[in-house]
C-alpha cells in the first residue's frame, strides 16, 4: 500500500478497503495533529480532532473526487472540525492553555542544541490575528502553496499573498 498515491488509496477506501484507509491515517495522523496543535488546542484535543477528521474523511470517502490535491481536501475537513470544535466549546481560554501545552510538547521533542528562536517565533505567531495566523500555519508550517492555502481557507490567492505579507511584517515587529 505504501507505493500507492493518496488518490489511489481514497479510491480503494471508497470501495471498502480499510487497509487503504489505514495507510492514509498513518501518513497524515501526525501532520493533522500538528495542524491542530498550531490552532492552540491541547494535545488531547488535537488527537481527538485528528481522529474526528479521519472519521469525517471515512464518511466522505465515496464522495471524494480528485479535483484538487488530497491534502487540500483533508485540510478542508480538518478546518471544518476545528471550527465545529471552537464553536461547540467556546474555548477562548483553552486556546492560551493549548499554546502553552504545545510549547511544552514541542520543547520536549526538540533536540537540546536547537535554537531558542523557534520558541520566540511560535509565540509571535500565536499573537497574530486568526486570519494571518492561519495563512502562516498552512503556508509556512505545513509548506503548502498559496493556491492550496486559498482553497483550504476559501479565500482568493491574492488575499493569501497579502495576508502572508502582513503576517511577516507583523512578525518582524513582534520579534524585533
């Protein structure tokens, strides 16, 4: 299964092949967890949201059509899960607690010799307004192209570019 593309695995999953879907889970579970951690949820909530995203993906497996990259579809589902989560929980304070937990988890994973600047950047990114932070998280941390970021956030590519420009300008201010 490891030699199959994401689209091929989704096609197999649509026909009921659980092993194909399992391969997608293995490929993307950590990426989704990091996506949710960057949204400032706790580690446990991040795991729950990743699992809910995969459950949503399983429900939509027969409706998936490869018009865009699979990761665009997956992050769109993940974004919907995040919105649902924050609406249901009303968690302004959990965002701050989640960020502190993310910093602890990330610090525990980082080698001792890694520069402390990474922590400063993470803190600065967490201070950005949500629209700017989303663009940075997807464009920089997830290394997605602007077109894909625009599809996930449902905004034009030009808006992605201007938000990225403004986010980088604001980050320079925060870090100086």
